[in-house]
C-alpha cells in the first residue's frame, strides 16, 4: 500500500526501497476486492491503441508497438529500419487478419502476443549477428556483417512472419496460410532471398551463413544406427529424427539462444515432450543447465518451488543498501543459466482465484 510495506501471511513485513515499484498486468479484475482496487492506480489500455489498425494496413509500422521496436534497433541494424518498416506495412496486417478471420489455432493467442511473436523471432535471428559486447572488437567481422545484412533482412523477416503467425495454427490452416503468403509475395514482387516454389513455406530453413534456403533435413547430420544396437532391448528408446522434429528442435534452439520463453503446443502423441527432452539432453550448449519437471493435476505451487529450490546453489550473501535487509542470492553455478522445462503445463488444478 502507500507506506510501501509488503505484509505476508506469516506476519513478516518487508519494507520496499524508494526505488522499488511493482506493476501487475492482469487479465481482468473478476477476483479483485474493493480494497485491492482502491489501493492501486489502474491503467486500462485498449489493444487497438497499441497495435496496427485493420483499416490502415499500410501504416502498420507507425503503431506504437512496432514503431518503438524499430526505433530501438541497434547499429548496424538501424540502417535497415526503412526496409523492415516497408515489409511490416505490406505483410503484417493482412497476415494477422487472415489469422483472426480464417485460420484455426489450437490455443488462441491474443493479438498483442502475435505481434510480439514476429518481433521475437526477428530479434533471435538479427541480434545473433551483433558483436558480443563482452568480446574484443573485431572490425573484420563487423564489416562482414554490414555487407551481409542487405541480403538477410528480407528473408529473415519472412521467417519471422511464417513462424510468428503460421506457427500458431493447425495443419489445414498452415496450407491456407502457405497459399496466401505465396500469392501476396508474388503480387508485391518479394523473392525472400530466393524462397523455392516447391513444398510449403514451413518446409524450408533459411541458412544465414550461406544466405540460402535449405530443407530441414539438410540442417542435421545423417542419422546412423549404431551397429551395437540391440533392437529387441532398445527398440522403444530409439528416436529417429524427422524433418518435423529437426525443424522444431532448431526453432527451439534459436529461441533459447535469444533468451525467449517458449510454449510448445499440439495434439497428444505428437512427440512434443520427446523433441524438447532430446534437445535438452543432447543438443544443449554447455552454458545451460536443464531443469525438467512434469506437472500433474495435483501439482501445487509449493511443490514446484521445492523442485526449483533443490536445484539452486547459494551464490552470495549480503545486505541490501536501500533497505538494510540481509539477503541470500540463489541460482545456477557461476557462468551457467538454467533452462526450465515444464511438461504437461496445463494439468494443475486452478486455485480458488484462478491462479
């Protein structure tokens, strides 16, 4: 409340520092008491004020969400701001309107999340080209990136559009999206770096090193069964990669490398858990430590916290200079990051107030 003290059920009172502010973004106020509402400053923002207008698709890049993202592009990406804005104006609203009106989503994403999806995928691809701030400057590498960017911006934008919008829908809808986007590209004369006309747009991976489109199978080494394999004993544990599993593992790796939270959705029995588990146990870079847990209908918040706490190590202790309170910092080993995989995320029973 106004005296900036956090009162817990245990009777403990934690004063917040002058610099602390707490903002909650909630879906609705259906379980908020009058006391809660009276203590909070409420700001209600209609999504249309932040997102591009359906009536003016050619001004999509001027919408606050997209305009802010474009303005904050770091060098050398800022030189391609106008090219990205032109692509956004031409494609984003027609594709999101197609999604809203004609395509089927297994789990419906709010429209702000769809726009955020596109920008997240764009960031993962484009920001991976930027030099590491902690590393020594490499003028030759920076020059190479600058010379490559004009060839990469358009194809990478289409990758983000394909997966940011088309990745949300079921297979029949993907076929419809594929036809729509190819017709739109033909109409506007965008080649997307030579996207092949065969197959679906989802069958192709853009190789940024070679600046070319390749099938997903060509992005992974050939699978070889070990001659020592005992097929009678090991048959159930053999995992044969397919174009789909390679595709989703690659997308997962791209999103993880960009530090983006990811939810994997789909019907039962489509190898979601196997694909993610395989990535976390075999294909994970050394700087990550996986934490894997499975939820059930009986899983509680306390059990989840206990699982996480058991994996953490004590990093350091100290005293907060603002509040004077002692603290202990917990986390992964120094130089590592945790990746938390929650299987069956939708299983736990909701609490009284919807949490």
